[in-house]
């Protein structure tokens, strides 16, 4: 049974959309506004979990799904490049986008993918207080008490969204099971193999990758190449083999938004996967001496002289935000 938006929420979102339907924004501004909408949603759910507030997740999931039809590469790039401390819930957005893209590839219906995105957006709803007040600021390892709270959050999260009126099994099961692992090593119920729902298997894979590439106070951040390798090594044991294969096919070895150094000495950012996935198209922004190039130069990394040597940290580029804004098509604001 699909959770339905209350009439008041429909009117609210329709009015908002009508005022911006002819406006286009950069992928970065699109991500910023959706992140702020998610923050506001969490604030409301923490005060009072009810149908009106949980329906905001459906509205946001619908926006993500529609935007991914034509702008998935730019959105992935913006999420990868976003490192501002204020964007503390980018992980949930990134996992939601990946759920949409993986679900599409494995043949899930549009309505099922919508619920899976909602599960991603609400997967950590039971540990928002802990994350915001402590984990995002904590540099030391988790305490035993924090570990226990984290291991309980999937079941507690299910109860919260049930209290808010969610009845969809796909959404509920994915939230409760997204930390379960095929080998029974996960939590909260140590489920194995087919005991885990298909939606939870997708969310587990998407969330594992997103958590690795997004920093949190008590853990460092991994570069995408390392995160992809770690997810790959978990295939068949902890994570579903087919889901891992699809995730890596979507991201490539060098995901959109990754900074790289090329064989010719230039530095640039991955703009999009190439026709041959191991060889992405890179927007070169700095020459071999570190000088800014006149406009971004698109390099085909299948060519030997333009091959990717390695991923690098973000270099200094004058007026970087304006340069990056031009690399991906704009998105309708609504």
C-alpha cells in the first residue's frame, strides 16, 4: 500500500513547484536546496513524527527520481564534490540517488524505487540526535554505549516511521534491514541471505559506499577508488553480488566529481563516464605546471597521453565554483 501525501502537503508542494517551474539551477544549487529541505524534514520528524512530516520524504524522493531521469551524472558529481560541513546529511541523499539508479538497472518499478529512496532518506532517523550532537563532532572511536545505540537504530527507525503513518513493507523493511549482511554478521537481527529483503540489499550497498566517501567525526573519509574496492571485496559475503556489480557499473572506477591527475600532467575533474566505463571523460582545469587552463578542456582518458594516473585532493583553482557550475547541465528548480 503506497503511503499517500495529505491534501495540505500536496497543496504546499504544488504551490512551491508552480513558482519555480520555469527556473533552472546548477546541480550544486539543486543539491543544496534538497539538502536543506531534508534538514527541515528531519527537524520536524524529531519534534513530531506524523503523516504530514513523513510525506515530505515522498515529495523529496519524487524530485530525486525525476531529476535522475536526465541529470544523474551531474547530481552524482555534485554530491561527490560537496564537502561543506553544513551538509551533514549528504550521505542520505547520495544513497537515495544510488538506490534510484541501482533499482532502475535491476528492473524495479518506479513506485518501488520511490519507496526505496524514502527508506534511504529515513534510514538513520532514529539516530539523528546522536549524529548531530556527538558523532559529527567526535574524533575519538565510538563508545560502547554509542555502539549499542547505533546497533538499535534500524529497529527504532522502523518504529518511528510506522508511528508517522508509513505502512509500506518495502520502505519499512529496508529501513530495519539496511545494516543486515548476507553472512549474518549485520544488525539488528543478524539476518542472512534471502531473509533480507531485496530493497534492503540495494540500500545496504548504496549506504556502504556513501558512508565511506562521506566524512563523519568518528571516522575518516575514503577516496572513491578505495571505497569502490572495499565494496567490491564485500560482494557475495556481506553484500549482494549483482547489486555490487550494478553499483560499480553506474559509478565506474572514477565516479563523476572525482579529481584526477592525467598522464600529461594535467589535473581535472571527472565529468562523466566514457562509452567504455574504465575511461571517463575528464574536464582538465589545470595544466602540467598547475596553471589554470582557458576554460575546461574535455579529455578522453582512453587516449594514452590523457590516461588517469591517480585520484588527487581538490587543488586550488581560481573561481572554482563558477568553473564547476559550467561542467554539467542545469536542472529545473522544481
